[in-house]
């Protein structure tokens, strides 16, 4: 039955393709005729075939055929790319498995005909091993072809290849050149990367003013990390005039895209009424979103709210759990707070050795309060028995 079904699908596919080609030829022939008539009536009206004027008919027909072939070739090239695109958009696992080879073949055919989007997609397939064996060397060659035709994403990827030296000799000047080309077309990731180049002096002379300019452009194009950093600049008076309201606006833009550090920072602003009306419940909402994404500071802030009952019903056990997650990621304030939980038995049984362990971890990162606790221990001023 499966063989019969496959044969039936193949016949149906062939019939649809045949009908599509016939329609394409008919439509393009009509367009070519209209264009030919317009061109001849505009620049060579005497050559238009009419009553008794058959001498110019061969020339007219040749011109119509040439125009028709050009339109048909362009239409077919576009058809091939969009066919590959539609195949790539198929979410059926069974259909996806059957069409993997077809997708790659269509991408390659369109890429070889010079379609930049197909060249970029083929490069991506070869780089990631999607529907084909990984071949990063060939991937770079297709990225280059697309980049040379002005494809922004390909220009950005090619620039990154030069920056990392992947499959090409490392060349920071070339890296900046290609990333700049993509940035000038408004490619958000390229704008963000270019900002980093100017900030760190990679391939260009370090220039914080230029870095801020490109970062702002990236944020305006919707880059979540850039929006977060621009918000920090406004909050910290760094390269721009301090403006807490503007900072919160950028944090919110980034947070709503799911960027965890921005969610934490927005929660902090809501908690402290910084650039926005204080709202503990709103703060907890954003802390939780960040915490659930694994953001160490978000976990610390959410854990603190649960331990203290700030903006949420107090729950020491859950608070301890979130604090532990943050501390294990190396976040010093959480390590100090976790030590305090063990010291006082908040959300966990009291345990001096565990408390000291976490105070020490925090102190090793320069946490002053944790260091003060360790100093108190040396002086014998610790609140629990060492045996616990």
C-alpha cells in the first residue's frame, strides 16, 4: 500500500508540476507580448506588424521570443527558490524526511542560477549539516557569493568567518568590512557586532562614541541584547544623559522579547520605583520570568522575594531552592544569602559547615558581608554550633 501511495503521490506531483509549467509559459508569453508591443510602439512603431506590414514580422517575433525567454528564466528561478522555501517550511515529519534531498537539490539549483537567498540558505545547510553532510569550506564559498550580491545575512556571516578564522585566514580588516556592509543594510546582529568591534578595538581603532552609535541603531532594529545595554547606558549615565524613564523603556522592550537580564533589571526598577512607579507584584513577575530562564541574578532576586514575602506570599522552602540555583551558578550575593539560610535555618535545616562553605565562596569573589561573617567566625561570634 505504501508503494502504491508513493506512486500515486509521484504522479500527482508530476501532474501539478506540468500544469504549473504550462500556466507559467502561457502567462509569461502574454507578458512578453505586451512588453514587446509597448517597446515597439514607443521606439519603433513602423516595425509593428499590421495590415500589409509583414516584412518586420520575423524581427518582431524574435524580439518577443527573447523577451519571453528572459521573463520565463527569471520566473523559473524565482519559482525554484520559493519551492525550496515551501519545502523548508513543511512541518510534517514524514514529509520532511521525504523532502530533505529535494530541498537541498532545489536550493543548490537556485543557488547555481545566482539567487542570493538560495546561496545563503545553501551555505547555511552546508554549515549546519541540514539535509546534507557538513562542509564548512563550501558553505563559506556560497556565503561569499550571496554576500557579493548584497545579501545582508550572508555578509554578516562572512564577516564573522573572517573574525574567527573559520575556513578562511583570519583577517579582522575583512571582518569589519563585511560586517559593516551588513550593518549599513540594517542587519540587527551586524549592528550589534560592529558596536562590539568599536568598543573593544577589534579590526578598528577603539571608539566608544562609534560603539554607542551602532549599539543604538541595533537596539532600534529590535536587537534584545542591544536594547538591554542601551537601557543600562541611560541608567548609568554612560555615553548618554542619564534618564531612568528611557532606561526602563528600553529594558521593557528587551524583556518583552524574553531577554532574561533585561527582565531582571526591569524587575529591579519596578521593585525600587526607578524610572517607573514602584510595584512589588510587577517586580516579582519579571524576576520569575528571568529565574525560569536560568538567569542567576533573576533567581537570586526571585528567591529573596520568596524568602522575605515581598510581592508574593512568603515561602522559605521555595525561596531557598531558587537561592541555591543562583549560588551554584557562582552569583556571590546568592552564595552569601544561601550561607545565611543555612546559618539561620531558613527554608532548610541549620547547618554550620554548609553555611561557612557558602560564605567562603562568596568572600572569595570579594563579597564584603560574607567576608565580615567569616571574620566573625574567627572571633567566635557565629550563631550556631560547629557540630551542626
